[in-house]
C-alpha cells in the first residue's frame, strides 16, 4: 500500500460524489468515496456537504474514515435541523489507499450528501 508523492504529481482529477436518500440505510455506514487498496492514488477530500431534506424533523449523521476495518469518526451524531445543510469539513483531508469516507444517518430518507475531492497520482 503506497501513496504517490504529491510533490511529483502526474495528474489531478477533480471529482464530485453524491448520495441520495435511496442510496442510504438507517443507522448503516455507506461509503461516499472509497480509494481502492491498489489504486496508487491519494484522494484529497475538499468538501463534504450533508443536507436534511425533511421539512419537519431533525436528523442525526455521523461521518467516519474506514481504514483497515476500523472507523475513525470525523463527526459523531451531529444534528442537522429540518431543511438545513451541514458543511462537515473545515479543512481538506486525505484518503490513502484502502480508505473510505462513510456517512451514517439516523434516518436515511432525510439525507442527501455531496463530496468534492481530487484523485491525485
């Protein structure tokens, strides 16, 4: 498992990943971005926006990095009010080979998510 030296970059490809409520399951972690174990890339995650699309009820959301079958929480049970959005990341993070960025909503039907990232090789 190696990551490229980001000083000597060959390519940077901008990407946007999305999840809608039908992609998610209540209280179950779902990957919005996953860097495969042999990609020879590093992913720079610039933004993660999560919206509560329910007009009346709050929703709780957790966000974690999955690495080697372990979850490392960036945010745990954050409350997003009805018809509101949350910018989860204040700074960019990197996903190494084998890492995945996961979202766990309390009520999947209420959540949409958008993730902007760069594939660097």
